[in-house]
């Protein structure tokens, strides 16, 4: 560009550069978006995918953990069931339910309770609800036989178990220990296991009650949990919560008794809909599974083999809660990696886009420069073509002029030499003449020659004037019809007398630019020729018309006169002093002048003729016309 | 020589006059007949094919004439030649000194030579003294 724009077009060049800079920026942005957008989309998708995958993994891991916990609880309950079954089958007798007579049980039951350190109490209760035998595990671990036997007839676990059939084992809900109707402090969470006792005859003696301390396993549940863990009973009461809040609130008087479902009413339905479920709430993840004692314990061999049956309402809900902070922390490193990758991608894509945009711009610049060069070349070519055309025109003109000069030369050489030689011959004869009479006879001859020479010189002058004038001839817009009418008027007498029919047809064109004087002279010559060489044996018709041929205006003058044998005279018909018709006056100047005048203005004339049929002259004007 | 018979076919009346004048000066016995163009010349020949006494010994033929020029005359003459009962020598009178024309003239078998116009009175006298010639003739110019 700059190479082509040295100097005069520097201003537009500067403006042009601004446009290019703007274009470069636009192209750069477009390219950047084009290349970076897929990466961005992929990144977002990757983040989502990772998020999903991570959560899925997390959920399944936590579910597994919950299921492990469930299993742990079951495993912890199993020995208790076994123990209850054992004591149910112990073969107690009626006297064993008489506190006065059951001291012998001490050794047996004492040994048993010592071995089971999670058993806090072992009791036998008779049919009326009165304790008949009771062992307590003290806080220091000592097993002590309690003499203060209590009446448990109003307690739930007694009421629930009065109808227990043989081999039925009852597990109470997890609750806090009460002694003499008052909650024992510190709170002692426990499950009571109850089995009915029958004597050998199948008579019901009472029940055996074992208090299973849940303290340790509750601690166990709380301890190894990375995330917040909740244990709820079937109603949503808190049995275990992360920081201990609300635990056993439903049992403790004056405490704020709210269930989990009351605290989270928006999740209650979803959580309760399935045994195992996970759901997102406020960016946190809740994972829940249920532990139905009846279902889970059904797997133990005792129940599997239908040796015993279990009765319990216990249905616990295990919940894990991962809040959004913890969740996002896990994904943080991945997201940072993806972000870093994106930053890198942005940099690389930007560089690439810049390079590409720049090369594109350069390419475009190059193409524009090429186009300009091309255009200039085209202009030059056109210029050259124009010059060529001008040269061709000039060459044509020169050739024509050459031919005309040659013609002039010939005329001078042939037509002037003969009379001048004749003059010198006559003059020498005059010199040698014997008398005046003889000399006198030469004068008419001399006069004739001088007349001929004069005519020749006059004609030559006319010819030379045409040759010299061709640049100064007045070209004007000519209305053809009146010009031809005026020409025909010159011959009106002859035309009328000889009743020569003149037809015209100027429908193709009516006007042209030409020399008026020349065209008048040309039409006079052609019309007078047509009249002069008419066929006296035929009704004479002269037909003058215009037409187009190869985009050129053509004027035709056609007659049905005697015609000329062009095979004989064709090459001479437009030459000076050529005559072809004996007996008809003619100087042989007309057609010569016509051709000369036409050629001097780049027009041309053609002739077709046939003896006895007629002659047609066709004037072909220059194509600019 | 004095009994020679000439045809001059030329439309130039003055040249005819000068020829006539010059020839009568040389010898009153020399016959000369004039035709103002080729057509008239050939017409005469056609009508006198068998009459040798009416036919010339020499034809001086101008090239540049109306109605029928010299070349055309030569063409017509060629077709009559076998019927003509006399040996005629034809000399072309030409005002052209164009080498092409001269070469063309030499190609024509019926021609015996050519004379370049204009011919002065002395030139004519000199010519007549030489005619007819056995070899190709051309005058100095």
C-alpha cells in the first residue's frame, strides 16, 4: 500500500491504517471468541462433570458408611437378643419369681452380667409388674443385687410385653433410664430387652428385662464421623446429634422438644419418601438411611430359623449432613486446576488469535495492494489500448493519405505529361511550319490542350482542397430528409419531364453528423449519375433509403438504370476521368470526388451493378456515427 | 518501310494529330488509321479478319482509354489472333513507367514491344524508321 502511495495520497493512507487497526481488533476478538468459546464450554462441562462425579462418589461413600453404622448397631444388638433368648430358655421355675426364694440365682446371673459390660440392669418382673429380682451395674462397674425392688406395672415396657408369646423378644425404644419414676442423672440412654418366662408346663411366670446401655455405642456413632451425623427415632426425635443438642429432648422435661422434621419441614416429605435417599438443600447434602430393627434383625440366625420372634417398634433414621462449605472444599482443587488451565488457554488462544488476525490482515492488505496494482495495470492497459486504437486510426488515415497521394501522383504523371508533351510537339511543329496558314492550323489544337490542362488543374485543385481540408471540414448534425429533397429539387425539371420515380425510406435513421457541403455534393453526384445513366427502355426508379449494418449507418442510392459491367470496370469506377458509357457525356470526375470526399471523413462507398439491371451505391458512415 | 500500314488506337486527339502530321512528313505512302478506343479498334479487326489489305502491319496501342483499355484490347485480340490473316506487330503505348506494368507487358506474347509516352516528334520519326523489329522493342525515355 505504502509503496503505491508515496506523496500525494499519504493522507488517505493514514485514514486507511486506522481502519485496518480497527479491523484487526475486530478480527482478533472474533477469532478469540471462536477459539476460546469451546474451551470455556468444555471447562464448564468438566466442572459440572467433576461436581457430579464427586458428589456421586461422596453419596455412595456416605451411604456405605451409614450402612456400616447400621450394621454396627445390629451387631451390637445381636448379643443382647442372644442373651434374652438364653434367659428365656433358662427353665426358671415359679419359685424363682419369689424374692424370698431366688437368692440362688445370684451366682449364675451375676457371672453373666459381669461378662456383659454393656448390661446395666438385669431384672425379673412378675406378672403383676413387681420386680422380683434385680442386679445393678454401678458406675464403678461393680454388680450389686438391689434390694429395693420397684413396681414397674405402669411402665411402657411392662405394658408392651404382657402379651408376649413364648419365644417372642421385645426391644424397647432407646430412652433414658428412670429409677422410681424419675430420670436418672446423668442421663443414661438405654434399650430394654424383654423376654417372657414360662415354666416347664407353659405357665407364664413373668418377664426378664435386660437394660442395654446405649451410651457407649452412641459415643461410637458420634466419634468416627467426619461429617455431622444424626440419629433419629421414627418420629424424628433426636437420639444423636453432632453437638448433642436436642438429644432425647422428647424425654427430658422442660427441654425444647422439637423433632427434626419440625425443624426441617421442607425436607420432611422427601426424606421420608424412601428408605435410603440423598438430597441437596441450600447447597448442602443430606444423606439418609433407615434402620428398621425388625427388618435388620430378621437376618440373624435366631429369627431366620424361626426359633424366636421379635417385637419392636424401633425404626431409626440415620442422617449425614455435609454442608456446602465442606462440599465445595472438596472440589476447590479441581476447580482451581481447571481455572488455571483456562487462564493458560486464554493466553495461548489470545496469542494465536493475534497472530492469525495479523496474518489475515497482512493477507488482506496484500490482496488490496494486489488489487490496486491490478487496477493500475488495467488502467494502463486501457490507456495502451486507446493509444493503440488512436495509432490504428492514424495508420488508417496515413495509409489513406498515402493512397491519395499516390493517386495524385498518378494523375499528375499521366494526365499532365501527355498534354505537356503534346504542347512541346505542337510548338516544334509550329516552329517548322512553312507558312502562316499552316501555323494557324495548330492554334485550335494548342487551345484545346491548354483548355484540357486548365480543366485538369482545376480538378486537381478541387481534389487537393478535399485532401487538405479533411481536418477543417465543418461537421454538423444533418437532417437527411430536407437535404435530399433540396438535392432532388435541382433536377426537378428532368425528373418531371422524364417521369422518373424517386422513392425514399428513412425509417432506419434520419440524422447524422457529417459535412453538409460534402454530403450535398455526394448526393448531387449520385443522383445525377442515376438520372444520366437511366435506362430509356424502362420506367426509371431511384430509391434512396437508410439502414443499419454492423452498427454503422448506411445510405443507399439504388437505380434501375443501364448499369456498369463491374467485371470490366470495377477497379476503375471511382478513378479520375474514367468513362464507361459511349455516347453519354461525362467527365469522369463525379465518382472520383464522391469517394475522395467520403474517405476524407472516414466514410466509405461500395458499388454493386449489373448491366441492364441497375446500380446500387452504398455509403457506409464511420461507426462513431 | 514506306508501304507500312499503321493503326493508332488512342483517345488522345492531339497525339493523333501529331502522329498524322509527323507520318505524312516522313512519307506520304505510310498509311495510318486512327481509333479513339480499344473497342473501336477490335470492332474494326473483327470485321476485316479475312481482308489482309485492310489489316495493319503495326498497331500502336494506348493503354489508358475509355470503354476498352489496352489490356482488354490485347485479351480480345488474342481470341481473334488465329483468324487474322496477317502478321501484326503490336506495340503498347504507355504513360506508365511502373516496372510492374512493364513486366506485365513482357508476359504478353502478342506484344512486340512497348513505347513509353510521351513521344516527341523526333521520337516518332525514329520509331517509324525502326519498325517493324524482330526483337522486343522499347524506346529510351
